[in-house]
């Protein structure tokens, strides 16, 4: 007959007619417990369905060996790759992960932070939602000296660490590449400018135009949710523009790919009529024809360094606390933007 009653060390002790303290030490492989006794304890505990409460044990030691992760969305190749990098490092160091998604909602992000705090995570890795307005909801962690590391989408936070690439420089290089191909009417498709990744890429775009004597035109800036549908919608707007743009720089690859598909459906030749550059170097960038020029964003490395930085802080609270670590990115030139052999990379 099945029972939902939780088996305790007291139940195991009663079955073996020994003290609960002996059972506890035996399960912990204490050297003062005889090997035969340990063997019996483990065998009976297993037979009875005893589950060790590591959470309670860790709480007594004031840590849970658990790290919380909050990302905007899980159905993203970039974020999935970051998490793979995080998991590699946490697993190597004996930490478990609790992963949650804000679904691009500030309110949902607040709820995630509260839940992870109540789950007693030792530290937190966070990439902010589209519409996060301030960081007040992180005070509950910071006031308890629970370290927080932001990655990708970051914000200024006293005592926190950020892991990023130079998005301004990447935006500048992507736009400059299009200009080198002869483009002078370049659309920028970006996300919510409250977030550093989108605002910095936008600033790089504007500066590249200015440095090449091209007047900035606000009508060529399309702010969107940065999903596949956004690329399709942006392409439809571009098709109606007069004069028609000759270049597009988008802030992610999925938007770029859906824009290319819609433009080609309308008979536009890529890159001869409109050259396109994406961002992130996702696998889809090498599947679409023509292959997509993009910025290589080292997602796995970001995950590994974010997790390593957090664990170093957990192991040594006095360790160096660099406010920001900037990783290298790279422009990868492919057929979606190269015109007449004008490839300087």
C-alpha cells in the first residue's frame, strides 16, 4: 500500500533499532561509524524511500548551493546558449540552477526575483526585461548581501557586476559595413531603447552615419518587439518608403531573416537592392539564402564568465569586483550584404 508519509531518519533508526544520530552520521559517511553499519543504514534508507533533505542541511550552513537565473525569454537561441554556458560552470562547481523567465515583463520580473529570494538562492544572474523601469526589486537581495550579476541586458547597479559586449562599437561596425557596400539610406530595426543593448546599438548606428556624412533620418528607425513578425512588419514598411532604403541593420538575426523573406517575396534583390546585416550569429543566419551578415555575440562565453564571476564572489566576498566585463564581438560578412566584392573583412 502506497503512503505519502515522508520517511525520516527517525523511521530508519526505528527499523534498525539504532539511534537517529547514528543514522544521520552513517548517511553522511562519518568515519566513526562502522562500514557494516553504514551499509545497513544506506540499504534500509533506500528500501524505505528515505530522501535526504539537502535544502534543510544547506540552510543550517547558511547556503543552498543554488543560483537563480532570470532571462527575458527561454525560446531564444541566444539565451539558451548563455544558459548552457552557465550550467557548465555551475555544474563543475557543485551548484544547482533555478531558471525563470520574465516574459519581457517588468512586473513578471519582480515576481521572479521575489520567488528566487524566497527559494534562498545564493546568488542571481539576470538579463533584464524589455520594460524594466528601475532596479528597486533587487534591493531585497542586495540588502542581504546576495550577489547579483547582470548579463547582456544590464543597468547601473551599485555593487553589481555586468557582463556585456561593446554594443555601441558593434552597431557602429555593422552600419559602417553597409556604408562601405555603397548604402546611404539605411534602416535600423531595434528594440526598446530603455535597454542598453538596443540603445547602444542605435547610438553606434547614428554615429557611423554622422562620421560618413550621412544625415540621420528618424523615419528610418523602426522600434519593435524584435521577433519574427517584427521583421515581416518592418519589411512591409520599408517597401512603402519613398525613396526606398538600400540597407538594413537589425538588432537580431530572427528579425533580419524574416525581413529578408518578406522583401524577396516582393521581388527585392538581396543584397543588390537592399543589403542586410543582423546581430547574434544564430544558426539561422547560415541557413537563410543569401547567408546573413551578422555580429558574432559570444553567448556561451557570456554564460560561462557570468557564472564564474558570481561563484568567485560567493566563494570570496572580498574578491575583486569589476563593475563591467566587456567581451569581444566580431562582424561576420556574408552574402546578404556584400556587393561587387566589397568585403574588407
